[in-house]
C-alpha cells in the first residue's frame, strides 16, 4: 500500500486496536475511580485514539488537547519540538493523563511531561497507543499505559501520518 511516496504493509489490524483500546479503558476506569481526571490528547496523531478511548471511560472526566510536532514530514525524529497550542486548562492539583499516539525517542513526551509538571498537578501519567522501546532515548517513568510495543519501524494509520497522509487508515501499517 502506498502513502505519499513510500510503500507500507499491514502491522496492526483495526479489530486488534479496538480490543486493546477497550482493555485500556477498563484499566483507566479502575485506576482513576472518582478522581475526575483531565485527559490531554496530543494533536494531531492521537485524535482517533483519544476519540475511541474516551468512549470507553465511564467515570467523570475532562478531555482537552495540546498540539506538538516533532517529525516535520519525515520518517525519523528531528529531535526538535514545536509547541503549536499552549495549554490553557488549570491542572493544578488535578490528576492528569497525557494521551499520545506513539512514543518514539520520548523527547516529545519528556518535554510535555516536564512542562505540565511545572503547573503542579496532583499526578501526571502518560498513555500511548504505541511504543518503540528500541528507539527510546529518555527515561519516562510516567508511561503507565501502552497499547502495543512495536519494533523500530516507521508506521502510519489510525491517526499517525507520513507527510500528513494516512491518518484516516483504520489499520496501522509499517514502512516496507
Ligand atoms: P518522539 O518525540 O521521538 O517520541 O516522537 C513522538 C512523535 O513523533 C509522535 O507523537 C508522533 O507524532 C511522531 N512519530 C514518532 N514515530 C512515528 C511513526 O512511526 N510514524 C508517524 N509518526 C511518528
Ligand atoms: Mg504525536
């Protein structure tokens, strides 16, 4: 399958994503009980994951978004983070869960965790649909929920893009 100028092949099926999202939802309902958490989705990549995950949550919660970019259309991290939407929700004393599409080098996650920590939330954790353990360059103790650990492939689909294409795909694909 072609996305922009690159060839991709299936990695994770939509049905498996759906199943895993349900499991994470059950876990979050249990872990956050009556604490009225704030879920912070990281745009653009996490929009489908947040939408599907939030439908599994049956405890009182809030949902908001921030927007960061680090890839600039390539297939490897530039290690530079662009902060596109500043975070305006007051999270002081709140239980915060950041929701990411993927943790690759972990630079984006580290940056956002440290930025939000400075606002003194009661707790802050990270939930990522995908994790590339072999690419991780940062210690991220806050990463408590992971959908799938994947090898060091470049992936698209289910919100993730290559050159802004492929976000609409129901399955997740890896670069051939
Ligand atoms: P990190 O800062 O290196 O962990 O990269 C995090 C961000 O880069 C993610 O939130 C994604 O937006 C993007 N990214 C990392 N790996 C991939 C990939 O395989 N496909 C598409 N986007 C990716
Ligand atoms: Mg992202």
